[in-house]
């Protein structure tokens, strides 16, 4: 299978994780398997200190789940080492990993992409929809930058952090993470999400949404929020 998650090393201490599942960068079971492998590699490496998550798909950082996939394939992936189901396990492990994680967002970060952004230690954007500046005002991201400056800013910051002592990075993260919710709350959210997808009302709305152009390149995906608002009309 073609890799949907690509790992590259700018140096031994500075890595890039690139999402590449065109045309819409949706998250399906294979993506979850590959992410789990990448996170395990990060956790096991004693040299890496900073990881930047980005995208190779124009217009999409990471999108919603793949609703054309069999959700049973996702639900039957074994629980991870945190004891959580596969996807929330990955998110928690990103948060707890003894490295600085940075989301570089250019394009849509919907659903699973939003979860990745929130799991990371820092997020820098040049996105639309909820625009970068508004997201910064909400405290959702660290900073919004002009698109031409985004890559250079994140690369310079990641390179500087990669020069720090890893012990200091890991212990700073440990102290910050003490304020995060317990895993039982994360598990409850995941269980509710999985149950909601199978409800008849959800399935009916998904059917209508597909008829409007959901899940394929076009305006429904480009203006997802506006089209969601039409479902109840």
C-alpha cells in the first residue's frame, strides 16, 4: 500500500511527519496503523527532540475520518499501550512523548486534523475557514502567520528547540501535561463518537451530505462548515 504517513529526518534531533492521503487527506484505518508505527518510532528514539507534523496535500492538513471505510476495521485495531482505543491512544502518546510536537497547518484541519493540532505542544497556521488570526484570538493555535512566512518560522523554531537538552524538554512537557484530563474522559469521548456514527439520524444526514458532494474534491469539502449548516434546512 502507498504510505499515507511519511517520516523524514531533517537531522537526528528534528523530524518531520507528513500526511499524504490525496485528494482529501482523510483518516482511515490504514492511516491509523501507520501513525501508530511512527509514534512508536518517535518514543523509542533517544535522539529526536522535536517533531513537526505537516501535509503534502494542497488545501488539507488532515481532514475528517474516511466515511467510505469500514468503521469496524478502525474499531477492531487493538488498544494501544495507554489502554485507549487506537486513535485516542495515538493522540495521548503525542501529548506525552518526550519531544516537542509542532503542527504546521496550511489548509483544512477538520475533525482528526483538529485533534492532532490540539494534541501537539505548538500550532502555527496560515489557514482559512476559522481563519488563522481568529484561531489565534481563541487560543486555539499559538500564532497565525502570512503563508509565505509559515515554513521558515516553524523550521527556525524547530531547529532551535532541537538544540536543547532532551531531559529538559521531557520534564517541561511532563509538568505541563499534569493539567490535562484523565484518560477515562478521553475514552468516554471516543466511545460516544463511535456510537454516534451508527445512529439512524446520523446515517441519514451522512447520506444527504454525500449527495451534496461530501467526501470528494469540490465545494462541499472546501466549504465544509457552510454545507453542514444546510443539512437541517
